[in-house]
């Protein structure tokens, strides 16, 4: 923690954050709200449980503000804002919220996001972020773990600003982040003196403030969250890895002192990898394996997450492989897939049954594998960008790898002694649709039952008398668009597992109007101000298939539908698309990806603006708030559409930075029948057109999007 | 002339893995560096990078050979020192490290490295001086542990304990410093101090068995036999409940240590046997088992 001393000059009373706010060192009773301002200023946070009821000041004026909110209740949502933000005062308008940690030891569902080697500020980093947000839309992560290399190339202040705090701003304002230092941060931040941008930016628990034993340094630390003990180690500096050093001695003590059900360790250099780095030949990996891992395993570590190697690797359940080179031998304690839809979850009845090792060095930098073979302890390896979401609930751990294109390419489940688990394999839920529920229990002699609940109502039976492992095909009920929850219970009701998330069940399914590779008109010079109007004549404009890019196309990033090479130096591109519908839907959904700012009009009416402002000139670029590609899903009333011809008009602007790209793609889908009562401004739909049920569409190019739906061979367990 | 590099004072960019921190593995980077060196054979930067990569890969002799081409580069001196230290030839590491510290006298990491080397070659006073110099720029627990160790070697046991105690308070009640201080005082028969420091950890630990054992040792020294017994029983009870949750070998080792303190050798040996069976790599359990297995009798 570093509090900068205020300059007496240019001290303003309240200033808007230039970085943050972000949540730090959260525990049951307190949290730090941290932010930076351009100029020296005093810092104040307004916060409260039910609205902004109280305030707290930073202890010193300056640019870096670290305000501790104390006396909070465990597991409770608080809202807050920073003094200087609009209407930020007692009784004013909250801007953000966060939830304090649950009581230590409490067995409640926990979800965390783990990312490594992300700090590039690239489109792919943004995609990885957005796919996680999409995947977790029904249940947001409680914590964000970063395993290092968050700000390439040297972890400077400005690199942190753009590649970490800017990139994840919306997540960091609500979700506590817990980092482990990477070698790139180590170029400008020193773990011996704890100086440099990494240590200035974070407020980490060196005194055991969030659980665990005090390490006395922010370089490595531990914390408790619910029934999980998390340990962050410093793996990049040789001194820290010393066998007789303070870190490993503290690690032993810290593990001896914990009674938590789960132990999760994370650090930059993983014990096992064959990606862009080789754990058999590089010292940092070898020493972490030979020195730190035996201590962790002797204490029963359940999950070890690393990065550094730019790849995704996930191990079998393994134990005791510390030698160099690593051979599988009998270290693999369960050589199956660990999947509910496959051979079944890994069973961990004793600590020496082993732990999982995950290399998540695929958060944003180009992935690669230099080794000709996969690591012998890894069940699954993928040389693609992505990130990892982990759910821990009771005696169950589930981990998913979310690839940059949204595919869940790997998932694994570990069941401890009294663990039982269920998963539902669908991204979207529609009444009447059949979904597979996979389930498994590690409680012998107990039949299982599946139940569902609609919006807090009573639990209703899906199926009873189920065996210890299997799958059940369930027809989703019509919940009138209300969210439902699903749980698995033992027959005696003693053990339960609730599938994470509240899943809204749509009464009608979505149907595609046009796909992401449909053709659009485009133009990259100053244009008539009426270009957003439906009647505007765009015959002079160019035409191409989506996706569009101006600074090079990487197949998985933008699809290379149209490479607008001529627009390389142009900051703005205009797009128009006509499509027809023959009945009004209840709702439309426009899914798009753009870089870096966009405004969208539907039939002349603005329906979206992201990272742009009104009246921007052709030469102006997107607002600095945008970093990398943005993935958005806009839903609107069918009343915004017209029977017959409709027009979407989109302006996309480049962002800032060294090599800003300009990209755009969009697809449209609609569902249901328009209901007169649900809208006030539609006069175009006839009664007959609304009677048709779903849309009969006249598509310009009705191609299906397959590019981003690649199937992987190894995983089917969602 | 002093070295005016931003990171030099911190010991950054000059010491460790940073030079080998490309996006590729060290062997691949080494190949690329070699390729680049073929075009620019005199590039100091490349030669230093090559030497550090060789060191990282354990190619120590090769690293030393490479460094001969850059005799005037401070970074090269530091890498040379590290290489010798890794080779177990600490004495040879000193000259180059001294040269580096002449240029960057405040680098805590370089001072720490030299302290370790002085320690290894049996120069505790010089090591202590380096640890203390490093402490002026850094507050890392390792520096205080190292300094205390040197003080003990120099016969300054009391100062060592006091230094650990003071450091523990300075560094947010760091557990490692509290425990080291507690054990230090115990050795000096200042058991009351041991109790005070142990309390600092027990306040934070969910499971305090390890420190309850130390507490009982201190209580015994203070003649508080009943309290000592009670501490051990409390420790045993905490470990038992931990074992209900976790069957980890380290917990079995902990219970064995408590059994030993309670004079229950057969039970201790049984736990040690089980711990070493489950975790053959648990050196402390193996060591204790060797010490106590003879004539322990069966404890099933």
C-alpha cells in the first residue's frame, strides 16, 4: 500500500478518478475503495447498504486514494460513489456496488474468475473479458484472481493504466481483485522493497487482514473467502523461491493455521507446463515445483493456478510429481476426464488424492506451444486465448475454460467426501426446450432428486430416485420469463447443490434475422448528415460482408469478411444495412462487436452509443474510455422495427493507442409477437402481421454464422 | 560513478528472470539471441541476455564464458555473481558482486545476495552489515530473519531476539518473525517473551496447534506444568478437528509432534509412518521418524 503525500499546490477538493475505483483487501467487515486522480486532491467515498448513507475520507490528500470502509456486515451488498461524481452525496445516486466477503468457513457458493498473461490491451484481451462476462451473466464472479503479467511489457504505470485498470474497469469497480506478480511487472516493481507501479496500485493483506497468517509483505499473502483459503505466491524473484527463505517458511505456517475446506494457490510460474515455457528446463518453474509444491501438497492443496506459459492446460487429479523432468508415473491419481458428461468427476476423498493444476496464461497475449508434446500430467491443452471460471460450493469444485469465442472448451469437476453436483447444458433457456442435466454424487447409498424453483417460489420436483451418476433430459417449463433455479438433493435432504445462477426461461425462442457475415454498405469519408435516415441513398457506398476491419484481420478475431484496407488511416467508418421483416416481433437482440466506439440508429432512432459522444467530427476518435474490442448485446422492443424495410445505421470509430484497430460486426435476431400494450409508439404493425407467430424473414444474405462456433473434440460437459 | 538506472537502486532488471522474460521459453529465446549475436557479435545487451538465459537454464560454465566478453558491464557482474552462487562457489561470486555494489550501493536485492554469500562463506559480521544496509531500503521479512541469524552466530542472541520482535511489529505482525522471535527467546530462556509473541500468531490462526506446542514449551520453562499440559491438549484437540476436515500429511505430522510433546511416542510414530507413506517428500516427517522409530513399539 502506498499513500502518496499530497502536494500543497493544485489541491482540489474532489476530483473524478483517472483510474478506478476498484475494490481491494475486502473481508467480512471492511473493504478498501481505491482510485487515482490526475491532480492532488482529497478523497471521499459515499456509501451505504440501502443507498448512500455515510462517507469515509482518505487519510491523506494526493493522487492515490485508498479509503477503508470499516464496520461493514459480512456477505452484504454496499453501494458507493466517489466524491465528485454526479449526485454523489448522502442520499444521492450510487455509481457502483460491491459485496463484502461472507463469513469465514461458511459453505456458500463462490465463483471466481482467474486470468493470466492478459496485459496487452488488445482486441483479444477484451474478447476474453467479454466472453467471461457473457458466460457469467446469470451469476457474476465474486472474486477476480490475476496470476501475473497484467501489464506488458514492463508493468509501468501507464501500461497498468491501459492494460489492466482500463481494460477491466467495469469489473474492478464491483469485484475485488487479488493479484500475483508476474515477471513483466517485476521489471519495474521490486518485491524486496515492494516499490514500483504494481505495489503502488494494489492494497494487499500483508498483515493477514483478510484471513490467513500475516506474511509481512505484499509480495505474497493469503486470504479467506467463505470456506476457501487462497494463497498468492511470488514466483518470479529467485530470492523469494529460496528453500530456506521467508516465503516458503510462511507458506508452511499459513497452511498449518488454516481450517478451510478448500485450498487454492496461485502464482505466476506454474509447476507444470509445456506451452510457451517448459517447466522441465526453466528455473522458476522447477523451483516452484520442487520447493513450493511439496509444501502445498502436504497440506492438501486442491487447485494450483499459474500463468507465464501462454496456453491453457488442465491436469488430471495428480499428486507428488516434484522431480525434474516431470514424468506421469503414478502421480496421476485419476486418469479419467473429470467430466460429468464423460467418465465422471474426479473424486477426492483424501488429500493425497491430489489436486488440479491449471495454466491460465492465455488471457490476452498470443498463445503458443513450443514443445512437440503436451505435458504428461495435463488432460487437456489448448493453444487459444481464454480465461477460467471456478465455482466452489460445499464439497464441489467446478472449473470451466471459456475460450475467446465463447466456447467452453474444457470443464472439470472435483467432488470431495460429501459432494454432489449438477449442471445444465444450455446457453439459453426456452420454454418447452429439452435440456440435459448431468449430475453426480459422492455420497453413497443415497438416491438423488432434482428440483426447480421459479423466482423464490416453492421447490418443485423435476425427477426423483436418481442414481449416483447420470443425466436427465428435462423439458423446461414456461415460467412466464421469470428466472428459475435448479438444485440436486440427496433423498434425506441432508446434502444439496444448487446450480449456480438464476436462469431466465424465454417463452419464445430467438430466431436469426441476419448473421454476422451478412453484407453491409460502408463508407469511410465525410458524409451527408442525413446518412442515418432510413431513406438515405447509399448506392455510392461500398459493400462487403461482415466482419469488417481496417488494421488487419486475424481469423478468429474478426473473420476477415471485409478488410477495408483503404481505411487504414481513417478514424471513422459508416455502415448501413437494410433488412425486411413481415411481422413485428416482441423483442429484438442486436449482438455486435466493435472497436473502439460506436453509435447505432435503427430506422433513424438512436438505440445505442458506446465510447462516443454526440456530434463527433469525422476526424475524431473514440473516447479514451474504450480499450480494445467491445462485445455488446442490445435488446429492444419490437416496436422499434417496421414491417417491411428496416435500416440499421452505424458509425464506428477507431480508438487511441499505438495500433488502434477499427472493427465491426453485428447480427440480429428477434423473438415472439409484438403486443400492442407493450409499446406506445408503433403504428406500423397490422393485426394480421402480428398473428403469424414468429417472423417470416426476408434476408439479404441468410448465411449462418459458423466461424465462431467451432466445435472442440475433447469437451461436451457444460 | 554511481549507476543511474531506474531499477538499479531496487535491484531490478539486473538480477533475475527479467532478462529471460520474453513470451517464449528460455531455450527458444536463447536460440534467437544467438541468431541476433551472429549479426551483432559485440552487442553487450545481447551477450548479457545470453549469459542470463544460460544461467537460468543451468548452463553455468557457458554463462561464465559468455560474460567474459562483457567485462565492463555492471549487469554482467551481477549475473556472474549469481552464476557462481548457483554453482555453490559463493567465494568466487564476491568480487563481481562487490564491483556491482560499488556502482549501485543501495540495491537491496544485491545487498541481500551479498549477505547470503557472506553467510555461506562464514562471514557473519559482513553478512549482518549487508542485511542491515538492505533494510534501509526494504522491509522484507527475509532480511530480518537473515540479520537475526547472523547476530546469533556473532553471539548477540539477545539482540537477535529483540530485532525479530521489533521487526514483527514493524511488518504487520508477520507470522514468520513472530514465530522466529518466540523460538529465539525460548532458547534464551526468556519464556515470558515467547508467550507474548506466540499470542500474536494464535490471535490470527484458525488452527493454532503449531504455536500451542511452542506455548507449552514456554510454559514448561516457566514452571507452569498444568498450563503446559493444557496447551498441548488444546493443540491435540485442534488438530483432531482439523483431521476431520483435512487428512493432509502435514496435519498428521503436526499431531505426531504434539504426541511427542505429550510423551506418546508410539502414537507419534504411527502418525509419522502414515504421513511419510502418504507424502514421501515430507522431509521433516522422515527426519522425525528416523529419530523416534527405534523401539517405539507398535501403535496401531
